[in-house]
C-alpha cells in the first residue's frame, strides 16, 4: 500500500491562530486539493492526522468538526480527489494525551487501522510537532512552508532528513515523480 499522511491546517487549508471553528473558516490553500487528487490518481491512500484542540477548548463541537471535514471532502471530490480517512486528536495540550502530535498515538492508530508499517511513509506537515510525530514512528518527515512552515523552518531543530517544500503541491510532485 502506498500511504501518505497529511496534517490539515496549514497544509491543506489556511491555518488560523484563532482555530478553524466553522465550515466558512475552512479555506483550501491554492493547489492543495489538486495535489491530493494527484496522490489519489497515483495510487496513494491519503490520510489526514490533525490536532483539533479547538474541540477540547469548547470552540467547536464534534458536529461542527464533522461538517468542516464534509466540506473538505466535497471540495476534494470536485477536484477529483478524496481523503481516505481522517484521524484527529480533540484534546488540549495540558491533558498530555498520547494521540496529540508530537506524540505518536494518532500515527500508531493509522498504522493499526491500515495494518501497515509506517517506516518511510511520507508525513507532510507545517509544524515541528508533525515532523517529530512522523520521526517517532519511522515515517518520512516532510515540511511545507505554508501555514506555520516558514516559522518552523527558521526555528530549526527539524528531524534529520526532513525534506522541505514550498507547499503541498510541490511535495506531491516530488512524491509522484520519483
């Protein structure tokens, strides 16, 4: 199985320091939906792994999160693509759960659900926590400079071997054209 793991906010859609709390606030980054469709057409299973502490903070409920993800899927369908599964952590950082990135719990759940080893699986994110979680499970950390990516790059401390791309479209081109 060819699998790729994507963070959501800052990778697929524009991020917000005030959180994405409604379907109206969810806006795709130009080229991201077409990039996911390109992954699908190249035979990849596309999975989203996203921290959604806005749920734990009471900024949105599970129904709203589901509606946001339905909007993403509908827009992807129009672009000829899809996300095969969405995994999320609704907890706040102070709960110190094992599923919130940079902890590997969410990624381990993906490995279990898809009955696969994550060694070398591309994991694309815009923050250090995305990259560290990938490294902990042996996945291939890939940083995009959208969202918090530029700040993440300038802060340094990236896991060894992290590849850096301007956006999801560029990262996908590198994967598909290998």
